[in-house]
């Protein structure tokens, strides 16, 4: 009588595969010039000077209507732009921001 070899062996659970995280930082070269029409719009909004906060490659979640967010990893931020209070809020619940589209239409 033949014994089923597979059933007599103890099956070991397969280890879960971890997702690989991309640890590369995109390189973009020189800082881009912001078109004059954007500079003027920013100045009219709150009398402040424009700042390059982050330059990054966009991923699916950044563009997804379902996610409705643009991630800004703090280790990639070029300059400090949040107050201490805003920084605390961002860690808890995020911050709503105004986005200026290429056509100069704004949305939150």
C-alpha cells in the first residue's frame, strides 16, 4: 500500500513576501523656472513669494481620484514652509492646500 508522501509531510507556511520600497531619489537637474503667470497669481493670492517646496516624480496614488492626495515626503522637502502648528496638524490629519493647475484654475 502506497502512502501519500505529501500528506505525511508537515506543510510549512510560506513566508509573506514584503513589498519592495523604492529608496531612490529622483534627480531633476537644475531648479525649473516658474512661469510668470504663476508668479503673478501666487502674489495676488497672499502677497508671498513663490517657493519650490518639492520636485518629485508622480506616482499612481498622487494622481488617483480615489486617494485625493499628493504625498509630500518630509525627507524630500527643499525648504521649511509650515509653521509649527501646521506641522503638528499635518502629522495628525493632513493639510488642505490650494492647487494651481497649468490652466491657472484653482482647486482644493
